[in-house]
C-alpha cells in the first residue's frame, strides 16, 4: 500500500468563497453572525452588561470604496489570531451555541475586494492584531493553469500577513475592513444593504410600525418571555442609523388591509421539547398575496438570523406553485429553537435531521389550515366584489328610471335585469356567509359590524322592492320630462339621432354618461 499525505488543492478556496454563496450581500450576514457570537461571549464574561449595550457598527464609504464592520465583542487574543484568522474550516466554535461555526464565513469578503483586513484586540492585552489578506494576489494565484504547484496552505501563506500595534489594555473589539470594493456589486449601496439586513440580521421589530410585537397584553415579545424563548436582538447601525425589521401593521399596496391579530404557537417533539416557535399575522381583508417581497411570506430564523427566504417555507405549503403561493398571503417567522437543527453551509435551508423532519411535518399541518383560511377569505372577497358590482348596477337602473322615458318593452327588460341582479346578490351573500362562518370555525378573527351589514342588506332589499314595484306599474313610464326642453326641434332631432346610434354602438354604462354630457353641452350652448 502506498501511503501519502493528502493535499488540499488551491481551488478549494475558490469554492469556499465566491462559489459558496448566492450573492454578495451574504458578506454582511457572515461577518454580523461572527460579531453576535463574540458579543454573546462578552456578555457571558461580564464585559458587556447586556445585548442592548452591545455594538455592531457598519460603515459604508462609497466614495473610497471601503466597508467596515466593527463590534465590541470579546475580540481574539494575540496568541490565537493566526490560527483563527488564517485556518480554514477549523473553527473551535460549538455548533449548538454559535451562529458561525464552520470556520469559512470570514473568507466571504475575499471575492469582492482588493484587500481584506481583520483588526482585533481583547481585554488584558496591550496589542492589536491586524491580519491582512491580499485579495488581488489571491485571485491571481487561483487562476487556472497558473501556479499549479501551489497547494492551499502555500497560497494562503503567500497572501496573508500579520502585524501588531499597541492598544489600550481594557479594549476588546473586532473589525472587518474591506478595501477596493468592486463597483459592479451592491455592497456599497447603502439602501440595498439596509433592506437586505432588515430581513436577515438578528434585529428587533419596530413596535411603532408593528405594535403586535411589544403589545403588553398579547404581544409576540410577551409570549416569548412567558415561554422562555430567547430574544436575540442586537443593535446594528449602518452609517450611524439603527436598523429594524420591516414588518408593519399596514399591508403596503393593499387598500384598507392590515394585520388584525397575530397567532403564536410552539412546535414540540414527543417529549415536550421545544423545537420551534411560530408567529404569523392575520389580515383584515386578505385579498390576494402580499406584493411587498421584503416582508411577504413566513420565513425560518435560527438565533434570529434568517435562513433561506420565504421560498424555503413555501415548499411546506405543497408541491405545486398554486399551493406554494399561499405562503405570501401571510407575514411571519419560525424561530428554530432546537440546537440540533443546523443550517447548511449555504444557510439557505437546514441539514436533514430527525428534529427538522418533525418541524416540517407539523408546519405542513399548519400550512394546510393557512391555505384553507386564504381560500375562504378569497371566497368572501370575491363575493363582496360581486355584491358591490350588483348594488352599483341597481343604482344605475334607478338613475335611468329618473332620467329616461321608457317603453313597455324597456321596462320589461329592466325588470328582468333587476330580478337577475337580486338573484346574484342573494347567491353571493350566501357564499359570503358560508365563508365567514368557516373562518370563524377556524378561529379566524374577523372584523364585522353586524349592524352595518343589516342596514346595508335592508337598503339593498328596499332598492330591489322599489325598482320592481315601479317597473311592474303599468302607469309608470319613467321620466316624463323632455331633457331637450327649450331646444329647437331641428337640434332635438339631430341629438336624438346621434344618441340612437351611440346606444347601439357602446356599452350602456358609457352611453348613460355620454348622454348626460351631450344634454349638458346642448343646453350650455343653445342660442
């Protein structure tokens, strides 16, 4: 047997940087999750009083093409700097506690800048360590068919330098500095970075926009505290402006639609261990999917960092696109609590495991009910739309009776039309009642003013009764007034001729509007 030492080729590094992630924005996520781990340790040691006193400050300098991400976590000791910041996939972090544990996330920035520096110090050391990756040289050495004799270790040694400078013995921090960032990506676009991190980062919800979060009576935060679910929120600033999640009580782009309640539940295993915590918002109207993709859809989170996106959870709504789309009728989050449910390397889903299978199974049961609720709300909304159109049609007929002289034949046509409209009204009211009843059975909070509904129903029935009575009255001929009274006979004849042509050529609704405008025009311009 030929024994030889295995060699890790230099191209493995390429796979662990640009080949690992779906877009450049994950650079922020990777460094922020490392910051949160360092802050947690600083809180544990008593160096920081609480998470609220922690700091994660992002500076985006577009003019100079520089990004800095700095935290006041424990930092890294001078003794461990080289092994921690040069080794690959050799992290000492505990996967069950830490967010970043594979030891590859810090490499994310190498693909998008010319120089990547890690600047750090820890308490009780008078040194600051600076580890610098020459990313331009790294890219040159990783080119195919060049420097093939170099392995991964040799490439890293050629591209990485370490230096020390003096520092205050009490200071503890870690800073990532990316210099010479490529203009082609969005890393320097402050607005896009904010919108990305507002979805992904472990930050709080703004209670001024979404009061269901901190509601003292029945809020999400209160529920989490009562059930001992950790609240992992860190103050993150971009160019000195603190960012929060984007959830709002008002549904953008949906008239009069807003969140009227929040459902909360805990998913457990057979031993009553907490695996996940779910919250989602119930909408007042729920007319179609939410068009704002920054909040639409229930999303997974682990340690309050988003895993995947809304599409990751959409798969639990069903296999077909017609089922998956229902996720975006809702807003919400699933916080994974079980330490053995581990994000995959790309952090776009979780590794398959026994506990994750339980979460997916329970969520599939929940999504079936969510689909049913969405469909029943759709039935109710469609019925509402048809009722509104029918009532509008009754008003148009009423106006026609007040303005137009009718023949017996026209009266009979209108009487039949009123009868058909009334039948549609009754049919859709029944559909609405059934849908509302089913929603109530499902525990869906509905905003209904019964007195207003009864009043509206009574008014509609009165309209139908009044119109039917008039149209069945042989003596009723509609409006007996001549709308062209006072206009010369020649002009009256011409106008009526034009109106007869229009009546045959255009829709009734348009005709009525044009007819009225023509009468107004003739009277205003009579000589």
